[in-house]
C-alpha cells in the first residue's frame, strides 16, 4: 500500500515509512524532493504505543506477569493504534501546523 505525497500527489510513500514516521521526523519524497511529515495526532498515538511496549518488555524481563496471556491481550490495542495511525493520521507538508485527519 502506498500513500500520496502531500506536495506532488503521487503515490510514493510506502506504508512502512508512514507507520514508523512521527511528527518531528520529516521525510523527503523520492519524486519531488520536498519534505513531509505526519500530522500532530500521530505524536499521541506513537507515544502511547511506545509506553505500552516499554511496559510489556519491562514486565517480561522482570517476570512480574506469568504466562503470555496478558501480553497477547495487550497486543490488541497496540495493533488498533497502528491501524488508526495508518488509516486516519494524515501526511502534511513540513511546517504545516494544521491538524489533518
């Protein structure tokens, strides 16, 4: 799945690049050479995913939760946040401070 560049409107942005991109990280379109980033909404989504992953790994290392069940249950909201990021977080030109969904 490819996404449109907010500058040239060509499908040049792969889904993996969008999933791993945050608001402060600007990327460059391979066709037009202009910078873009995700909207401000992605910061909250990425922060929540990161906190959840750190919590899961810490509990796994410490061993305070027995079995894999609680981790599998926590993967559901993690994948839901990734889906929200891919579906509704928009790509905007760098410097554009508007919230676009």
